[in-house]
């Protein structure tokens, strides 16, 4: 299930296209929110997000693999 490879830029574009809003940025961390769901996406890597980071983001936002894959 967690074989998805995605960069932080692609993830931010997908979230913004699905009504998520960027509420804050501190240095290289961007905070996104929709209703009560909030997460922080690290943007200090130039390559893909590590799988454990992506799993944590999905857990925080209560979204599944299909949301990111689409």
C-alpha cells in the first residue's frame, strides 16, 4: 500500500486542489488545514517525501492512499 512516491510539491498541489488551505508557513514547514484536520508538510527536501512522513500526513488529515494517488 505504501509504495507511493510523491514530492512535497505534488502533495501540496493535490491538497490545494481539494479545498485544503495553507494556513501558516514557518521556515521550511507548511501547515495545511480543512475543518479540524491539520498537518505540517516539510518542504526542505528536493526529492520525494519519505514513506513514514507521507503515512503521518495521511493519518493527520484522515485521508487514504486513493486520495493522493488520484
